[in-house]
């Protein structure tokens, strides 16, 4: 017996074929586009003063690259993050308000959770910038997993927490929604 999802998928395929509806995919050569810096995780972007701004990092330092568009020449500088207290951060989301204030969200991977392990349990924090992302002010942690740490994690990196995520503003523009993905590793 087929599972319900497979049955629905087969039904959809049969209906599409019966109606003569077809999709087509074509591959074509395009110009190679490269990120302006190394990155690990989401790289949030926003438009400010008619230029594209892109946060990137591999933990440290947090960088801001600016260009006229995603295909142009990038100007990259380190973000002034003096009040982060030395935390490594991966900027996962950014939003620019109508008045030019940039809100951002990062994850931090605290170290030394275990004496003989590099396992970490990321936490989510927030920042604000009043100069287009050149400097950011840490607002502190806003989300931390309530689940117990998995002392037997075998993935080599994470023992719990909230790492890579995305942020969107709801339709009424009242709340930011965090899309978190939980990874469970087989033991």
C-alpha cells in the first residue's frame, strides 16, 4: 500500500499529464558570480541609500560589503562590533526600517561547553545599526533553546541550540518571524 503523500503525488502527476500541462527546464551559460568574501551560513542583505549591503562572516570578523548591485564591484570593510564582547557571530537576517535603522539577527556558538569537546549549542542574538550596518550595537540574546544538551551528539559540531535560521516580517508588519530548523543526527 502506498503512503498518502506518494498517492497524492502520483494523482497530481496523472492529472497534469491528462490535462497536457508540461514543465520545461533549460540550462544556459551565465556569468560566474562570486561572493565578495568567505561566508559560512546565511548572508543577510538589504538596500540602503540605493546600494546593496551584504553581511558575511565565518565567525569572525563580521564584514559588510556594499555594491550597486549583486553583479557589481564590492567595497568590503569590517563591521565595528566593539560591544559584542568578543563573541563570534554569523549574521543570519537583516531588516531595514523606513527610517534607515537596520535590525539584524545573528547566531553565536559558545565554546567550552564540554571539557574535551568542541561541541556547541548556538544562541540567537539581535543587533541594531544607525549607519547602514557599518557599526552595530548588540542587543543581547533573544532566543536560546530550552532543550537539554545532547551529551552524546555524534555530528562533531552541535549538541543543541539554534543555529542557521531565517527571519521575515509578517504581513501586518508587527512581528518578526524566525524560521528555525532542528537537525537530529542518527546515533
